[in-house]
C-alpha cells in the first residue's frame, strides 16, 4: 500500500509541474503581446511623424517661395507615399 506521504509528494510534484507549465505559457504570451504593442507603437509614431514632417516641409517651402499654402496642402500626397512605404516595410517585418 502506498504511504500517505508518498501520495502527498506525488500530488505536490504534479502541482509544481502544472505551475511551471503555466509560467512558460504566460511568458510566451507576454512576449507575443510585447511584440504586438511594439509594432502598434511603431506604426502610430511613424504615421504621426510623417504628418508633422510633411506639414513642416510644406510650410517652409511655401514661406521660401512665397506661395501660400500650395505646398502645405499638396504635401499630403507625398506623406501618403511615405506612409504606404512604411506600412509595406512593417508588414514585411511581421510576415
């Protein structure tokens, strides 16, 4: 007959094993979540920076050529090209 202490030892070993498996799963989920947050932050920062840089360049070119606000309003097209290029580059990194 199995001793009660042996049974308790077996149960405690199983509990430790299950907890260690759960920790491994939690760590991989945290890593995946961290990568997702990193990609989301990168996309949002690149979109905002593209808008700001395009607006500043358009503003200063209009000021330099004394053609108000032609370039300031036409720079969104170039900003869209930059954003699409960045999106494509990010999607390549994900896949």
